[in-house]
C-alpha cells in the first residue's frame, strides 16, 4: 500500500457542532503535515495504510489503534488536551504537531514495514524546519 495522506480530526465530543468546529481548527493548524508529507515523501510504500487518520481524543490516555485499518484506513487515537492546546501560540502548535506525528510514526513503525529511513528523513526535515 502507499500512504498518501494524513488526516487529523477531533474525536466525537458528544455534540456534532462542537466536534466539527474543533476538527476545522485542528485541520487548519496541522494541515502543514499533510502538505509537507505530499511534498517531501510523496508516497510511502508500507504494509499498513493508505491514509493515516489521527483522532484527537481527550479521553484517551495513550496512543492506540482504534480502527485496525480496514481497507488501509486505520485510525490512530492520540491523547489530546484541548485546554492546553488552545493556549499554545501558532509556532508552539506546529512544534506540537511535529512531535505528535513523530510519536504516531514511531508507534506504527513495526506495522508499516516500509522504508523507515524515508519517514525518519521526513521527521528530521519537519524538526529542522519547524522546531529549530
């Protein structure tokens, strides 16, 4: 399979409007990840997914796969504290997302069985561009 996209969204908050509003904000803030992935990595051959869905859930206590990847579209749930996130500056939010995507790729590395160097290079590029 080829990983083609990174999709970040809010887990359901009990209210559809709140969930959509938060998802719009998360996508706006983290959109650079998908753009940079498409620009730098293009496609990533791996054994696990076509599209990486990342659900930001305030109830989660650890990273987990909440959908096993049916048809190559797994959902990885990450712990997320919106009250802390809301107080971050735009720069700090970019740093936050670089660190989170790194954690997600480390978590998934054994399942993906792809060319790990390509992902490491991508993460290193993000760290150099957004953290340094």
